[in-house]
C-alpha cells in the first residue's frame, strides 16, 4: 500500500509530534531519553517502510523537512543531524 504522505504531513502538528517524541523517549532507557531517532518517529507516525526509488526517498525527505521545521519551533527541543 502506498504511503499517503500528504495526509500524514497535513495531520502532523506541534502537539502530535511532541506527544510522539515524548512517548518514544519514555520507552527508552533513562540515559537515552534526551534523543529520539528520526526513524523511530517515522515508524510511530507512518508505520510503513519506504517505497523503493525516488518516490520513497521523496516521502522521507518531505517527512524529515516537516519534523525539522516543527522541532525547530518547539521550546526545549532541537533537531540534531545524525551521521551514520
């Protein structure tokens, strides 16, 4: 089934993202709760694997841009680019 990224992004708000991040962080060991990986946020909000090729990569980049923007507007949070 194709990912409806337009719907996911339309439903993504500061509150929904903060709630997701807080919930994911609460499930981590105490010493790791200061960061939540983007792939964990994807899994929680999208729940599907990327489609292969350009379509999937485009969905991922759109999702990442939205998360980066929203996190940047939230007090007490910041997006840190992972180098893996």
